C-alpha cells in the first residue's frame, strides 16, 4: 500500500510508523535524522504534501528558513530531497568526484529548474548518507562546535 494511502491527510503517522514502513532503512533514517538534529540544532517538521510527484506525509528539515532536505518514506527505503541552488552549484560541481557514482549521475542528469537542481536521492543503503550530509553542509554551513577538554 502506498504511503499516502496508508496515512491520509487527516491521519498523521508517528515516527515509529515511518520506521516500520521503511523497514531495513530505519537505522539509516535514524542516523541521518540524528545528524540533522545534532549538527544543525533543528527539529524536523512533519508536513503533508498534495504534490502529485511525491504526495503524503514527509519530514522537512530547515535551518533559518533554508531547506536542508526533505525526507520521504517509501516502502523499504526513503528518499532525501536536496536542492542544489545556484549559489551552491559551483562548489558541488568541484566536489562531484568525491560523491558516490549514484549521486554524481543523479546530479548530472538533473536539470536546473525552479532555482536549483532537485536531487531525489533514494536511500536504500548507507552509502549515500555521506553525500547527503555533504550536500546539506554546502547548502547551510553547520556552526563549528566547540569541544571542552
């Protein structure tokens, strides 16, 4: 059953519902979610989208009004949408060789539209998490954390 059919606009899922739906990707989801909360000191927000491309409940992660990523639960995995805007494009292109072949190819195939390249990154294993973290860091620089000794 599709995500938007299982949880309609009037029935918000819990985070446990999401983890059950994405199955084996739940630990990767938790890793990325924790990274976003700890690194950017933000509380992701669950929202409902009627967008025909990816309808249903999703998790929006923003810092100071700027999108870090949007997470979409899928059956057995999840998608992380990261938008590479015009300001970030040059830096991302200089770093393309450091990304996984999958994310590099996704970037190259994405055309520039609506202010950026919209990368719908399918997270089916942990290999792309580092790429997503790097793309978010280019988009919104994390504050340097001071460690006490």
